[in-house]
């Protein structure tokens, strides 16, 4: 993958919950890290992404007259699906980086 210029820093990517190593390798700093360090950043990004999804879910649930807005329930379902996918991807990344 080419290391094209990105509109934000590596640290900002982690803060924003970008945890995919294929994306993170676009940052030059990634290739200079040990696998252990890479996983620690991936783990932090996963944690950040989980928090973001949970906050999105809570924001939906706290909408006035939530029960009268079925489209919000659909949005919550999408967020729940994203959380389940995140758990699966986290497990795969744990296996990939195990022992690093």
C-alpha cells in the first residue's frame, strides 16, 4: 500500500479509532515500530472506537420521544452491528499479534 499524505497525524488516527493495520501502515512511523508497539496502538484505537460507538448508541437512546422514531431504532441496530463486528475484528487482531 502506498504511503500517501494523509490529512491528519498518526496520533489523531488512533484517537479517531482507526485500528486497521492496513490503514495504519500508510503512516511512515508504523513501519518503524515493533509488533508489540503496533498492537498497543491498535488496542488503543479499538478502545477509542468502542467508546465512540457506545456514545453514538447512547445519543440515539436519549433522543426526545425515542419510542416514536423508528428510524432511530434502525440506527441503533446498525451501531450494535458495528460493535459486534468490532469485537470480532478485535479477536482476530489479538490472534494476529499474540506473543508480540
